[in-house]
């Protein structure tokens, strides 16, 4: 078995980390080190988030309101 394994894991509910590897034996003593990644938070935002930050409110809140408005414009 290699003396060192590099694995990635996600933190599970309850702030737990589960490690599974076929080369680990039940009852074997291992040493575990955890390195926190310093990833920047995603700067990408959804269109809705951007629109909600704009001054004023969106004129239409539902697709039906848009259809009604457009039909009124067509009829005029």
C-alpha cells in the first residue's frame, strides 16, 4: 500500500467527513490531515439577483402579466 493517499472529500451534514479507499484496512491506524481550500466565492450571479438589485421594481412579475401587457399594446 502507498504510504500516502491524496483524496478529496465533501463535508457532510453534521460537519462530518467520510473517507473510503480500497487500500485502507479495517482497524488500521492512519493519520489524517485536513487542508481547507481557499477558493474564492463565485462572483457569478443570476440574472434575477442582478435585476432585484436595480432601482425600482420589475414591471412584470409573471409571464401572464407580460402577455396581458403585450396584447394590450397590440390592440391599441
